[in-house]
């Protein structure tokens, strides 16, 4: 994967990434630069100590980083899988097991990945996300660690010979880069952030290796830096962009405030109307009987009202029929009583007639009896 070098287009992209970080993390930004660490070895305990110190400096205090050496793919210095777990493993290419500054720089890059993950910041393309991570490591205050470890010297065997019965091996020492940016790009971003934060030269140069110092004083880097910072056109453009950006946010904030006020007014009105309805309903509930309550429920439903009317009409008809039946029943009862009285009267008359007839027969019998005597 080619390194991202220092060109006008890439500088614009670097500034876009810095604006992206500032927009999302500006209020939590650390304006201090972490001092380079002392070499206490590269055993497992020391590696955990370095990782913890870097993590604490950039604001990660609830994670434990388990750092080990392991063989990595070509041109990959280290790997991490950002996650929400308490313990997070980091692997550093075993090829760097003898390079202190380079191991610390790789740790800075990998832990920055976790910081961006915690803040939910990322670019969609892999290379763009790696470049953002390199820039963010400097933005978080790890610039000296990055500059001191963004390179290493690699010895390549070029020739073997035998001289005076001794084997002599010739090597060529080359400088190789670590990270996704070139040395010049790292240096430019470091100088840009220090200038924006008004960090004095003696402070941002303190602790840098000779190679790191040579990078920030490199002619090409300084030329681009001076062009970017002091060019009148660029300066005015930056000021204008910042002003437009702030104004656009100000307009948005005014719109949001107006929207909130409108919603609040509508909410208050709705609450007032709701309370009025509740009061009216309570009054109706207290004053009306259950039948009227049911009628009110049907007030706005004509079909159901029609059904209710039909049911009421049917009920009234039924009641009328029931009323007529009741009257007839009373009449029958009266007639029954009259018949009973008549029966009793007839019975008395019959009994009296029988009694009188009996007396008459007996009288006739006695008369005939005495006559014949």
C-alpha cells in the first residue's frame, strides 16, 4: 500500500480530517504533547506499562491492553480489533522486537484506533481510516512518539568476502517508514497542529530524536507549511471557511431554537386543551346519569344512534304490549272474583231452596198423617 505523501491535494485532505476531529472531539482535545518514554525494555510487563500510559494520556482509562509480538503480514506493523471488551489484545510485528521507538509508535497508532472506536469516528475506506488514525494520533498529543518511531534503519547484506582467512559481510543501511503517511506528511501535520494550538518551538522540539528534528526542519516540509499557514489567499480562505461554517451552525441553532419554541407553545396549548376537556368530562360525569352517559358515547355515531333508536322503539312497543296484557289480566281477575261471588250466592240460594222444599214435603207428610188418624 503506497504511503500518502505531501501534495496540495493530500494537504487539503489532512485539513479535512483535522476539521472532522475538531468538530467531534474539540471540546475534549488535549493541548499537551506526551513526552517520549524511557526505554525499560520490551518484555511483556514493560509493553503493558507503555500501552497503559499511552491509553491514559488520550483518555482511555477503562481498558486493559494485552500487548504481544507476533508475525504480521507484509508492511503491517501491528494489529488491533477495537471492541467494547475490558481486555483488548494488540499484536506488534515480531520484526520490531528489537526497536523500542518503533514499537511505541505502533502502540500509539493501534491505541488511537481504539480511541476513535470509542468515539464512533471512522472513514469508510480502509486507507482513509488508517490515514485518519495516523493524523488522530498526533491530534491526541502523541506527535513526538510518532515522529521518533515513524522510521527505522534496515541493514541489507550486499556483499560477502574472505580476507586474511576472515569472512567479511558488507551491509547497506536504509531508512524505512512505519505508518501510512510519509515522513514529510507526519512532520507537516505535527507542525500544523502545534501552530494551531500555539505551542512554542522549544516545547514541540523538546524530546524529538535527531531524525525527528531533521524531519520538522526539512526544507520541503517547511516550504509546504509556510505556504499553508502564511499564504494570504489560503489564510483568507481558511478564515472565510471557518466563518461560513460557524454562521451556518448559528443559523441552524436559531432554526432549532425556533422549532423548539413552536413545539413548546403547541405543547402548552395541547396540555391546556386537554385539561379543559378533562374538567368538562369530570363535570358531565358527576352530573349525568348512566343512561345519558351511554347516549353521549353514541352522540357522534349516527349508525349506532339509529340502532339505539330502533332498540328503544322496540322496547317501548314491548312495554306497551306488556301494559295491555297487565290491564287484561286485572280485568280477568276482577271477573273471576265476580263469578266466585255469584257462585257463592247461587249456592246459598240452592241450599235454601232445598231446605225449604224439604220442610214443605215434611209438612205435607205430617198433614196427611194427621188426616188419616
